[in-house]
């Protein structure tokens, strides 16, 4: 039953006092698609802008910020969390992703030692949507050109006033986030008024000191500056605001890894293929201790790597906002946002490749059913390569966003909003060497090689190394170049109509065009056997210098192992590259180019939408508020992909099968789908300080761009088993989630609360990957062909590819498909072998896609925030998530499992008085599955539990001048990733602490 009389504690938007709105004022009012929030913020903005208003609330300080966040949660429709800056330019963390991890249910993936990607309630980064002032933002990432995940490391926090995290479905919020939709809000001049501030910091990153001189930056201390200027004139008719920031950071991350993953999995009764080549009955079988049983699953390492990575980053952000309010009821806003993130990477690497076809292998395994090697060893009859690799590359990412917004109060009961923006994100090379590269140099003097996996990091030992008898030389190499560019054009029209006295209808429609373009190429020289004779000193050996590996990994368990091979030889990348060009005469082989890309694809999504949401307050014995809405969308997808079809493969060395391609053709595929997305919100005040809440809604998460790409992508390098192919499907529908949320919230005093939330997500239409085997209609493979079978008949083992190559090249030289170029220094034949008529067709392992999978995800969130009267306070939260759709480590083949699922916890302690503020924050994330594929193999990757402690201290010298000290990763935590078992380490990374000292002056 509806009543006309309003109660003081009613939760109708027109009557709520939302303290959070006072912090951001009409920044929220510019959000077209959120007319409900706009209503509340308009009145609040008037209070914030008028210092004579007795109801004005000045939001400043950590406690006030936490109180504002609490009120946002309390007064929202549905389930909303967030973070509020205590003052513009003073966001509580140095990175937006690192700030978001403080929210219950939000976890982050770290990249280069800092937060980058966000997972919410166990839903991975690709299925969370990021908005800037209510507008969908483009994203461009060279590390994953096919993903939809927004990289928060590109945005500085200085101009951000608030982040809203919508965990439940709202009809008036742009869909696309199953975990959450995250809305980043920036300040507006008509709310900020006349003010200016300038801040400067000095950052010291100790990780830069833990690097070889060839890859480290000259300075570990770098600057950061930021500024804000806001002014209004003509009695608040005009407003202009500008914010800007620049940050430079030099850092180092060292990784010990099995860099190309683990071979397998295989059953213990396997007699050939990847893995052990010493089955029962083989004379060398005695070298295998506790061998895997016939039904045990086991894997063996591919290659070992120790890499010292040096990074330099320069991040520039700026925003310019102009507002015009010709009359009280009409506000227009024109804004431009720019973000630029430049990253330069240099690395030095020691690596060794296991052949798995040697005369003698040794290993000791753990007990099954999942057997992992405690150590793995190979003893060679001829010297192998000790690789000293290097890289030197740079990338540049930019975001340009231009938008216009108008909010018009047509009458006391009707408000209209119009918003349009054009935004472009682009990532590309910022170096003549490309976006990623590897210059492989080697000394061919490696004897018995062992990898020990009983420590925190893998320990590699090498016998026989002789860098004098076998000088360093350039071997194989690859150089990559690419561009990823996304453009979004979005227009939204919405409004709010007040109905009766306590109800309102939010309504709107919109159109969005999303265009994603990706180009990639790799030039590769497959001279892994060397570019000069193996005992030649053709390369100037002074370009390499001796260093000690142990000192760069000293903090990891295993670094003190006396068996660790510690001789590394970093080198001058540019000088060695130039020397290789001079010796080989191959400029193109060391120069990336996009003139003949491996893939070139463009996907265009056009979506039209309409929504309506009816909100009302119920003046019942226990006050209630409800919101019922729907959103309907139509989406069309047009995807064009460059297809290059293999024409042949060339067997050029023991494990190298590069693919030759024919002419390039473009293929366009089409798809379309519709979505009806209902939502229901309900909350009730059991008493003034106790609220219960429930929400139901259907949300969507769109497929990755490689999943909907037109054309087919073929692997540039095949193997004995054939080539890999990926094929997109533009008709894929988004993942759908039916979401149910419940909570009880106790606000037991003005700044304190305790809450328990439960959630359940029923996910359908996940993209399932099915592997289909096909045969090439054009390309032939010598594997299993005429010459191959002749080699087997002569006595060669199918797994001993050196024997097979020697037989074919020595006995069929000059015949069709066989080009013999001579023997190397140890007597092994060199040359190229290709398929001939009558040989088998090149097998394709094709990954195809369809909406076929479903999952259920459920969990709970506990939040406790308490403020004491003496200036102390704390926040604590814990999130538990569960799904039955987990990876089965004992199963073979491709699997579908939820990526990113993990528990998480936060504990934040604060102290604040008039001058001093202290904040210590500890964040923990449990183990989670990060990938179901390891270097194209059906093997999982698990990121192990990680916890980090951060500290910030601020001191106000005066009302204008403040000082700050920040310390990040005080515990100097390291990260570790493993495969099917803890013993199967994939990567262990060191980082380091970083410190910032700063000052900020408000004019």
C-alpha cells in the first residue's frame, strides 16, 4: 500500500542524505545511465558548493572518507561498494587496482609488481566492466590483445574522487560485468569551486638495485608530480578544472621458471612422445628412481630459465573539464581525458633446454597418482647449448576520451540526461626493436644438466661449461611487433520521472559501437645451432661479461644450493644484435615489421539498448524500498580476420618445424544476439540501525575478441604432432549469470558497521573449447613419411629425432624434399627436410568455440568497520567463494574451469588526529587458477597465496601544506606459480619494497 506521507528515514532518492554525494557532488550527476544516482547528487551538490548552507558536510580525512564509503553502501539500491578519496588528489592508494583490492570480494592480478587487473567475487578480469564517469572505456593491451580486461595501471589516481563497485544488477548501469561494473568518478569544477593544489613525491624502488648493470636503470629514485586547478566565475555559470600527473618508476623483477611449461601429461605406461624416453626394459631405466606407475600421471620440464627483468615506466595522466550552467536547471559538461603509459623492458637470461631424447636420462619422482620429479637430469653424448639470452623492447599505451554531458531539470517531476563520448585506446611499439623480443646467444659446451625441484625455486646445475673453448655467439632469435587499438562511440539518453509522491521511473536508451583492431607479427631466425662454428670466436667476446646469478635470487629458497649453476654472461643487446646482422647479413631477421602480419583482425560490435526501472518506497510498519527494472539489448558482431594458410613445414633442426604460409586473405564472419536483463532490488529497515537487503538480476559478460574473431589463426611453428589452429565464432553469445544477493547490515554507530552478505551466481553459456583434429588440404609433413619410415627401419627410435635426421640427410641428400648442408662440429647432419607427395597431410589440432558450458559460483562476504573515539579504527573483510567447476589435476585433455576463483581478506588499521594520519593495510589472496592452458598445452597454472603489507603516513604542517610517507610491500613478498602439483613450479618472482616521500600544497 502506498502512502503520501514521507517518513524521515525513508529511502526514496529525493529524501536520502547521501554523504557520499557530498564528496563527489555533480560528478555523479554527469552519469547519463544512472538517473537514480543523479537525482540524489544534484541536491547534495548544492549543499557542497554553498559554504553558508548549515547542512554542508566537509568530507576530509581518512575517517570521513571511510564514513562516506559506509553511507554509500547503506543508502544504495542493490549491492554497491566503493572507495572515496578524503580529498581530491589524495586517493588512499598509489594505484587504482591496489585501492580496489581493499573492497570485499575484489582481488587483483599483479603485473610488474603492482596491481593491474581486477577479479570480483571469483569472476575473472575479462568479465568485469570498467566505466569512467558512467561511460564504457576502451582498453588496449599488447600482452593480451584479445582480452576485455581493463588495465588499471594505465590510470593515475590523482584526479579520481571515487570508485563505485556495482555488485548487483541495475537496469540503468551499462551491462558487461558479471563480477561487477566498476565506475571511476572524477571531480567537476562546479563542485570543486575555486581551489588549486600541487603535489610532488620522490619514489625509491629497491628492486631496481637487484639487477645486472646491462638491464637496470641508472637511478632507483624517480619523481612524481601532480596538480589540480579549479575555478568558477560569473556566479557559478562557468567552471573550468584541470588535473595532471606524471610518475616515473624504475623497477626490477627476477624470475626463475620452467619457461615453456611442462611436457605432458602422460601416463606411466607411455613408451614414446614427450617426456621420458626410457620405458621399462630400456637399459637406462635404472636411472629413474620411483618411476611413475602404469596408471600414474606425470610430467617433465621443458626448459629452465633465470631471467633478470629491468623495467622503466613513465605514466602521464591529465583531464580538462569545462562546465556551463546557463540556468539553474541546466548543466552541461565537456571533458577530455588523456592517459599515457610508457614501459621499457630489458632483460638478461640464463636458460637450458631439455631434449628428452638423450641416451641417458635420470629422475626421481614423487609417489603417484600424480607423479612429479624431485629432480630431472639429462646426460649428453655431445655438448649442448648454454643459452644467455637478452631482450630490449618498449611499448606505449594511450587513452584519449572526449565526452559531452547535459543534465536538464525539465520540471519538478522530470529530469533528462544526455551523454555522448568518443574514446580511443591504443597500445603499440615504442622501440625499433619491437614490443617483445629475444636474442638468443649460446656457448655450446653444456654437459650433464639437472633441475632440482625440492626448493622454493628450481635449481639448475650444469657440468662441463667452457666459455673459452666454445665462445658465445648469436644462435636463434625472434622479434615481435604489434598494435592493439580499440575505439568506442557511445550515446545515451535517459531520465527520471517522479510518480506519485514516493516513486520514480528511471528510463533510457543508448547505442554503442565498439571496434577492436589487433595486428601482430614475429620474425624469427631458427639458427638455434649457431650462426658460426661452435668453436669460433667470430663474435667479440668483450660484449659479454661474467656475473653471479646467485646474488639476484638470494631471497628465494634454493639460491644457496651449492649445485646451482651461477655463471651468467649479460651482454649489450644493441651491440650484439648489430654484430649478428654484420655476420649473417640478415637485417630483416632481426627487425620486426607489420608489413606481413601473422594476424590482422578487426571486430565491430554494435549494441542498441533500452531500459526502465521503477523505484518506490513503501510506508509499511517496517520501511521498505523496491526497484524493479529491465534492460533489453540487441547486438550485432562483424569480425574480419586475416587468414594465412600453411603450404608446408620445414624440419630444420631436432625440435624446430617452422611453417611456410601462402598468400593472405581476409575473411569476415557475422553474428548477432539479443538479451533481456531483468533486475529486482529490495531492502527493509528492521530498525533504524539494521537493514536487510536482497537483489536478483541477470547480467552478461561478452566473449573475448579472439573467441569471436573472423578467420583462422595457424601456429607459426609446428611440432612432430602437427600444427595448432584457433578459430573464432562471432555468433558466440555472452556468458549469462542469474545472480541472487542477500545481506544483513548493522550500522551500530555513525562510523561503524558489521555486515554479512551471501551471493549465488548461476552461469550459463560459457565458451567451451573443443579440440577437433583435421588434416591440411595443402601442407605435407615428413613425420611418418617415406624418409621417416626408412629411418625407423634402419634402427632409429621414433623418439630419437637426431638419429632420424642424420639418416635422412645422409642417405637422401639431394632427393626431393631433402637439402643437406653438412655436418656440424659433433657430426650431426644439418639441413632441411620437407614433405613430399605421398607423405601424410600436416595434422591440425583445431580449437573451436561454442556456448556450451555452465557453472555455479557462490560465496559469502563479511565486513567489519569500527572507529574508536581516540582516533584509532580498523576495517576488516573476508570473502569466501566456491564453485564445483574446478580443474581436475588427474585428468588428461582440455578442461573447462573457472579462472580467478579465490578467497581474499583485508585488514586495515588507521590512526588519525588533527595533524597525523597513519594507515596500515594488509591484503591477502588465496590460491587461484590463472589459466587452463600452459603454452598451448592442456595444463593448469595456479598462483599461490600471496599477502602484502602497505603503509601510509600523512602529516599536516598547516591547513595548506601536508607531508606524506608511503611504503609498499613492506614484507618484501614474492610470488610463485605452479602446475598440476606444488612441485611442478612454473615461475617464482622476486619483487622488492618501494618507498615514497611527498609533499602537497593547497592554494
